[in-house]
C-alpha cells in the first residue's frame, strides 16, 4: 500500500462522510464533514469555475484549461497557456472524478480540493492574482455574487474558506462512471464490450500489466493506485530533448522544426523534478502521480507533459518499457506485445468513456454565467 493511499484512508476514517449515490463502477464519494454537498454550493462553484473575472486581468477561468467538451482538460496543447499567454510546464489533468484523488496535482502537493483551488488562482503563470485578499475583495465587489455565498453557506460571505469550498463542491459533482466497461464488468451486460475490447481487458490485467498501477476492483474501479512512478518521461524531458520538434499549426496540419529554432523564440522550459519537489527524496525524482484512465479517450494528449498524442502512442511507450533512466520504476519492462494486442489495449481504453459525459458537459454549460 502506498503512502498516499495510507494518508487517504486515515483521512477517511477520521474526517470524512460519504455521499449518497454514485455512478456504476465508482465507489462512494468521500466528502469532508465540514463541507457537505448542497445544490447551492455546487451551483456557486460552477459559476466560479467558469468566471474569467477570477484572474488578475479578467481573461482566464478554470474552465479555459479544463474544457468540458474536451474531457475537462485541454486537447489542443501539450501544456496549457496561462496568464498573458505564458506556457505552463505540465499538462492539464482532467477534473472528472477528481473527488476520489487523495493527493492533487501531478506531484501530489495538495491534500484537499478546498485548498487546491488556490494554487492556480495565485500562480503567476496561471491566474496571477497577487493575494488571497485580492480575490476575496473582487468577488465581494461583483454585484452578481451579492448574497450568493451567504445563501450557500448559511450567512457566511466570500472568504478564503468558502471560495475553496464552493469550487470543491462543484468538482466533486463531476462524477463520470457508467461506461461500457462498467456495464460489462459490474452491470452484467455481456455484450457491452466487443470481443476485441474484452481481449484488451485481459491484456490490461494480464500480460500488459497495466492494472499493477491502474487498479481494478471487484465492485468498483478508479484505474489508479494514486502512487508516484518514474516512467522516464520526466527524465527524457530533462536530458533527452529531441533535435526536432513536431508542431501542429492547425487541426491536422503538422510540421517539424529544429528544437534550436524554437528555443530562440520561446521561454526556456522550467525544470520539473516531479514528486521530488514535494518530498525532496531523491527516490522521487521524475515520479508523477498515476492518473485514472476513466474517460481517457477524451483527454489527449497524455503523460504529465502532454508528450504523447494518442492512446496508441501511450500503449507503444509502455510496450517498450518506458524510458530507461537510473530511477525508472521497477514495475516497467518491455512487454513484447503484438500489433493486434496493442490495438486491443487501445480499444479497451476507449470503452472507459462515461455514458453520462454528454449530460455532464451540458450541465456545465447550463450555468447561466455570462462571464464564460
């Protein structure tokens, strides 16, 4: 059992209650006792999530990196653009099913959704607010928020705590299970998966060893151990930069340019040591959190740096055993998959898309927020 899971279970035992219902294939949702879910909190959090006025210059919202129609991530960019077009150093992770994550961000530096929200709000290259007080003062001055926090929080206005709680409540409502896989494995629908997809699942839990980190239970599956592993992607970014870089000029229009030419007109990439930046443990260099694979077909590009464009690329990467480096996870080794097996694995991964995704997206866009 990983340290992250032990921390999560300890928190559940001490301070959390359980939501009443969840989609097929998902476990009960952990909800903190001091922030129970209510419709008013979720609605307020949704408004905040889409409100560009929460950034310093009124141009950036949470939803601009976590786009509902793109699996609540960003499909066009390996790493998103933040405040005034500044490049961020990591891929935007989906917030679908983020309620289940014991630790947040790719490096696990935050412990709750309530506190996590302040990272992007205050980061100079994301929403760039100069202080917590600045955000609070701005919200209190906006007429369309007048009374909204008080109604959602029993008379309490906009504070650091209630802003975090509202955004957390909305994100906890983004539950996306009930995929074709769930209906096949947990719902008893024998025909919900094709024969190829079923073969892909057998590979997933068998020869391909995906389920060692992307765990699958008997009654539910989060498809993650929520641990931190070095697959070599971070090491390659630091030490194995390519001489030529693939650039998408427009949808479907791709070219390659010399890396040196791009460096001449670009901001230098920021160093990224992964989990090490949180723990300062040398064993954690270039280790990143195992993402859930639910709805993975919607959330390209992949890996913490967005360096793999397709599911086929991801399967090929792990088939090759990742990228060798001194700290690479011992769980990774070449798999020797055939072309048919790689195709079956990719087909299985596409079966993990929630049947409810259209409803979730429509609900997000129905917020009535004029500042989206």
